[in-house]
């Protein structure tokens, strides 16, 4: 795993990380499914050299200290090192929070009831529409600081709280501006199919016409993916198909919120369309799981969301893994159904609710998540040649990733070979 160091004088590199107690990482560029999901490389006594933004050597510490000289050095203090975490499903572009709805749900009201009464996604529209790009950026950047403090170096970032052509494009511009000014890397998704905007109440087809004719073509140069909330109270199967086929024609990749609250057959549609990911899946059918596995569509699971919404049904993650799917794990960070940015929390809940091992949970928040974003060749593992995104924790070994709840174990974060936290 080591580039040949020069035998006479040590090679100068940007960063040398020593003092790593354990390095735990999945390996490869492809999503890991079945028993492969739990197969990590776990090494002790290794050091890591980074140069020009990439890992250039990983090997026995004594050898690296002899072969490399870091212009910058970091001592990991004997803790666990893991790849930079990748959150493959977030909605971070919004203005105000919705803690009142949380209180209502705790008191027994459901997410759909609250949405029908004017809450939910629609209650976040006002803030985004009334805000300038600059204001939205100002509230986004501290959120990105927090992602970084929690070891997340890359997030998929959705719009979806604008729901006019101009406000959705504004959301994508905010994401682009954040990318230029913050260490966290954002992969933009246009969620024009998040809801039917109030102006189009009772005529969802008219909004779909606008999205297909105007939004997707304008978003195609600003976003990597398009997304839709496929649910009977939002966009049904035929409406979702129209939206997604039109996005695909514009060259956008497809991500879909499917089978979250009811078993509508959204997974089957995502499989048929060859989407990059099918997200949520609490109510997916056996047939839907088989279709995802067959087409290689990756589930993106959000274990904190049913907990947060007070919904009993969990995504059948173990069945998906057995069927040959390669699930990613995400926060779904948003003001309504999950106000949490911690992938450590997600890993613990994936263990407790899905029965995932710590190794599987780490793969779900690193390599599998990167692959769902089309970035498996660049991110998601600590291997020579990949971009140098590394998280140094104070945990003694990788099984503590799921074992310990409620504390941030991150000591240092390295993004693209530079210490950023
Ligand atoms: O992923 N499912 C739709 N979108 C979000 C919820 C957004 C909101 O309530 O604001 C989700 O859960
Ligand atoms: Fe979501």
C-alpha cells in the first residue's frame, strides 16, 4: 500500500499522520453488498502520508517516518482513524427551524397530519423564498461547520424548499457558493419534486409541466442529481415517473424518496428508472428489494427518521443486505423529519435498529455513500490514490463507532490532505 519512498533522502509530503491506534476502512471503488459490507481493512501501527490532496502512502509507522517528511504533521494520539464520512442525503438549505412540529408529534400528531394542516415542507417555503442567496449562505455555513466537527467531509445537499424555478435555482447557487467557501464538499441535488407548491394546489400536473420544461433544463448545469418525494400525498408513481424521466433526459442523475410512509412501489420505479439511489424505504416490499438488488440501485437509509417522526416501521436493512443490495446510511438532515447532523448517531442507530455491525455501519457512511454519489473512485476509503479525507477520533477501536452514543469522538478532520478542523 506504499508508494516507493526514495531510499536516500525522505520524500517531502504535505502531511504525515502518525500515532494512529487503529486505521479502519472499507476498500475499493465499488459499493459493498452482502457479506462484503462488513469486511473492513483494520490495521494497527500504521501511519498515513498525504500529498497534493491525496493519500500517497499508508504503511508501518516506522517505515513512513523514515521514508517521508511531512511539511505538516499530525499526531493521532493513539485513537481510531477512519475515512472522512460521507452523508449521501441531506436538506441543508433552509432558513428557520420547526421545533413546534416536533412538539406536536411528540404529543401524538403524525407527520402527514401536520403537513395537511399547512406545516411540513410547505412551512419552510416562505423562509427560503423571502431570503437572498447571501442570507441562505450565512445560515448554511455554520451548519457545514457542525458537519465538519462531526467528521463529515462530503454531503449530498438538496434544494426543495424553494419550489419556484427561481428559488430552486437560488438554492443551487447557495450550494455552489458554499462549495467555494467551505471545506465540506457539497454534491448538489435539485429537489424540484419535493412537494406541490401552494400556488399549484389541486393541479400538480401544472407544476410538473414547469419542472420538466423550465426547472430541470436550467438546473442541469448546476446540479448533479434530481430528486422527487414519491408518496401518495405528494407525487404518485406516474407523476414521479414523468418528473424523473424528464430529469434524466436533461442529463441529471436520479435520487428518489420512496416507500417512506407507505408501500407505494417507489422502489420498483427507482429500479426501473435505474436511479443512483432509492432513499428511505421503510415500507419497501420484498419485490421492491429484489428489483433494487437486480438493477444495482443503492438504498440510502435514514435510521434516525422513523425515530424522529414517531413511526414504528424501520427499513428492512438486513433483508436488503441479504438480497445483495449495498446500502448507504445518511442523516436526512432537514428541519422537519431529522434535525441531526451526526453520522456517528446514525451508525449507532443502524446497529441498534437494523442489526448492523460497526463495520457495516462504517461502510454505509463511507464507501457505499460515496458510490451512491458516483464518487467511489475518489472518496469513501483510506487508500493510496484516493482523495485524502481522514477523521481522527479518540475511540480505541472501530467497534466503538456504534457502541458509544451521544458524544462526538472527533479530534481532527483532514479534507483533501489539509487539517481543516
Ligand atoms: O426526507 N421526505 C421528504 N423530505 C424530507 C422531509 C422534509 C421536511 O419535512 O421538511 C425527508 O424526510
Ligand atoms: Fe429527505
